[in-house]
C-alpha cells in the first residue's frame, strides 16, 4: 500500500512563497502521473497541478498558473510544489496523489496565507 506524506505548509503573508513536498513510500511512483490538490474550508477538493511520469509535461489550474511550479524527483519518490506570489485564496489543505487519485489520501499539509 502506498503511503503519501505531505509536508512544507505553514503560515505566510500574501506575496510570500512556500515549497511543499510529498513523499511516497511503499512503491515507486515513477510510473504514475502525479498531482497536487487542495481543499479550502467548506469547499470541495480541487485540482491544482499535474506532472507527467518523467516530469517533462506539466499542467496547472488557471488559478495558480504562472505562480506555482510542480516538479518531481523519481529517485527520491518525492513530488514538489513551489508556490510563489501566494494569495489569501490559496489558503487550503494541500494533498498529493496520482492524477487518477489511485492512492489513499494522506493527511495533507495546511497552507494559510494572510492578507
């Protein structure tokens, strides 16, 4: 069973940056398209970004395009999300999973952006 452990969240002022990490254990994730998702209070979980197996292709939600960068290190079974120019509306719990959400969700990491 693959376990996903997100980390790197925190409290940051608007305009600031954070780098999230997602460590996958139990099985290599190099054969999966991976993604980041987020869930704000009272809202459904939503897609943020995805990255291809090799990292050569990325895709972003319009709301984060130009500000967030997804990357991966398959040797370390780790997925990253660099978040710049953060806005209060980016406040949410951030999760990683395969693009098809094949694995059990981890606990997520809280990102709070103050205005």
